[in-house]
């Protein structure tokens, strides 16, 4: 249901900050907090969950997670499209067979190839 990792599965704050390119001022500006607040979080080794999640999605781990989800969805949709193509091909062949049978049933009911009575 949720794509974000639980608190226990998030990398450590220092790891996230070291993974993101840019200095503390740039990262803090991106997060919408002051650089001193981010330095305080770094010194404490922890930050609020909202900050941790924002950093996670900007890190290598977050981008890889998003890429994996996108790839899996694309693969599933491609498989579905191939399945629907095969089903469409089968149904088109069935229609051609029925139309051919219909052409050979002159003088009979139009639904004779489908419904045989007696």
C-alpha cells in the first residue's frame, strides 16, 4: 500500500546526507528548513520522519526504489498488452471462421453456425 520505507528500513541520516550531492545549505533550502536546523539534525543523528522521507526519495535508494516500481509496472502492462493481442488474434480468427460458415449456409438461419437445433 505505502511505497515509503518504514522508519526501521530508512538509511541513517548521515548516510542519506552523504549520498545526496550538494552542501548543507542547498539541501536545507530544498527541504524548506534552515541550514542551522539541518546541522542540528545532523549533529543529533536523527531528524523528523518527514525530513527523512524527503531525503530518502532524493537519495540513491529512493531513486532506485522508484525506478524498480516503474519498471515492474511497465513490464506488467507490456505483458498485459501482449496477452490482449493474442486474445484479439484468437477472436478475429474465430470471427473469420464463423463468417466463412455463415457464407456456406445459404437458405439457413443467420445464427445457424452458432446455434444448432435438433
